[in-house]
């Protein structure tokens, strides 16, 4: 997938980029592990932008400037699974990873518990949120 955007006329007063070029490639594969289905994904994202990234809200999508993502999902049953994913951002030497467990309570209700960790070696969006590692417990309702 590749996207080129050019929608805003550039001016010195606007804190947003006038154009960007974003590319991504991904692979997904299902495996049998001890009789259970494991789904793995591997993605790579690369973007080119006319301005240097900063910590402004408009730079949120810049996490995928030069990034690799790995994800795994181990289905223990049709209703229960373990999952994990990790994003590594090369410009920031940073990671965002999560590890969790999810189970179905009813057709439209799921329960999830996970740990999320953010760290970076260089200044940037990941470094801004570095002290926000946390555990989450969610009750999810689908309608």
C-alpha cells in the first residue's frame, strides 16, 4: 500500500505539512502450534514528510515514519486467546508493545486484560509517553 497526499496549500502560519508520502507492506500467516491456531503479522511502514517531526498533535501519524510491527495471536479456543504486538520506530529508537489475554463472556461481551509498555532512546512521540506504561482491564460490549 502506498499513499501520496497533497491537499493543503503550504503557508508559514500553518503547523501542518502540506504533503506526505506513506508506504507500507505487510505479511500475515496462520500456523498450527500444539493444536492451536497462531496468527502472526509482520508490517513495515515508511513515510516521507517535508518537515521534521515534533510533539504537536498533528504529528501523531508520524509514529509510522520508519517502523516495523510484529504481532501474534494464539487462539486457545474459539472464544479465548492470548495476544502480543510490538512496534519498533527506528528514528526514535523506541518501542511500544502490548501483551494480553481476551475471552468471550457472551456473544457481544468480551473481557480483556493487558500490559502496555512505551519506551524510546531519543526524543519524539514515544519518549513523550514513556512514563505511561500501564495495565488495562476492559469489559467490551459489541452492538
